[in-house]
């Protein structure tokens, strides 16, 4: 200010040039979660009077202390004594990430520093799902997730095993495994182990209800030189009829061996049945074999034998000169 007058500090402040600058030694630092790291703060030029420095962090899990074993606080105040150019501080963070630390003081240029905080040592393994119930022969995938004592994610590739009788796990190591139940009911665990850290999930293998499959052949009809035989497949269990079961039906010439002469697929209705029509121009003996599958049930099979006579419906069959393809068509339920 030159000329007449002076600053009226009662209604304002004098914006003088900074007295100097604050700086952290090194632009970055690396730390483990829960392990303090020592930082050095410098001032330039050398202060002629004490400088009060405020410290803060962008991390919700970080804190400062003047000692490595002291109580850590998210904000702290340091004093750089007159004639000193640097001071040490300890920083500890329990959250993995890259927080920014800031040191500021009135009249001095502020300083910032980035700290890379890595997860600590593996402390826990969590399995997903934590429990499972499945039928005999069924499969279930289990996944492992690791964490340090503060909950930060830690990559994990544990060894897998199971105590369920007759069951297996594959692969035996890795972030996940597939559990395959055996042929008997029982209860046990799936276990994931990395060093001294283990976790387990409870597994219950329940007995799979059996499914009974019957195949019935209806009366043969004859039209357009073709024999037609209606075939009905029924799926039942101890609890009653089984709807929604997938059915595959094969018809063989003679016995149910060799290659089928016709095949078809369908799904059982609310009454547990599904119908097919077998069409052929060849007389003789036939065998129909049905296989039904549905999740939660054991696979069921059933067979029946039937004959296609030389005369049907009072009309004599006309013998064809060349073989024709036999058909098995799905009939509307």
C-alpha cells in the first residue's frame, strides 16, 4: 500500500504473498491396510516462527498419528518448530484404495500426497452359497471370496474338499468348484482351505424320488395303406402323477434292442401323460421304450411290446413293393 491511508483489518484481511510452501517427501506412497506408514512433511523456506499444519485424508478409514503406535485420527495438527524444515507423521488406513492426503497451513502453499493402500493378509474366506440342498447326483457350484481383517477383498484360490459321502468336487483348487452329489442321501460340508484359513458350507443331499414310466399301446387302425398305433406314456411317482417331465420314445422292430425305427419327444401334461402315434406300413412285432426325465426325480424308463397284424379294421393290408419310413408323431394332449 502506498500513498495516504492504511489497511482496515477490522473489515478485511491483507492478502500477502505465501510465506512459503509445504511438501510431502515423494509424490506417492504404498501401505498395507492396518499397517502404519511413515511420511515426511517439509517446509520451505525455513520458518522463523512455529508453523501449525492441519492434516486430512479423503479416505473414511485413514488416520494420522505422531507415533507408529499412537491413536490415529482422521484429522491431525502438527507443529513445525521455528528453524526446522521437516517433521514426520504416521498414516494408517484400513480401507484399500488410493486416498489423497492434504497438509495445509494459513499463509503457506498446501501439499498433497497420494497413498496406495493394498489389502492386508488373508483373514477370512466366505463361500457362496453358504448352504445347499440338492438331490442325488445333482450338482452345485460354490465360489470362494477372500478378505483381510478389515473386509478388503483379497484374491483367493483355495483347495477344495468335501465330507459328504459319495460326493466329489472339481476342480480341487481355484476360485470356484462344482460339487457333485453321490447316489445316496446324507449331510456334510464343502471346505475351502488356503494356508491356515478355512471356510465351509453345509450341504444336504436328499433322496431323489423315483419316477415310474409306463407305455401303453392302443388299438391299431389302418388307412391309406398305413398302420397307425397310438402310444401313451405315463409318468408317476409315490406322490402321484408327474407333469412337465420330458419324454423320449423309441420304437424298435422286434425287441427293444438295436437301432429304433422311429423316435419322438414330448412333455407330460397335468395328468402325467403324453401321447404319440406310431405309423408304419410293415406288419410284425414291435417294442416301444420311453425314458422320462425331470429335475428332482430319478430318470424313469418303461417299455411295452405290441404287434401290427396283417389285417386291421376288416381290410387286408396292401403289401408295398419298397420300404417306407416309419414315423412317430406327437399327439395333442
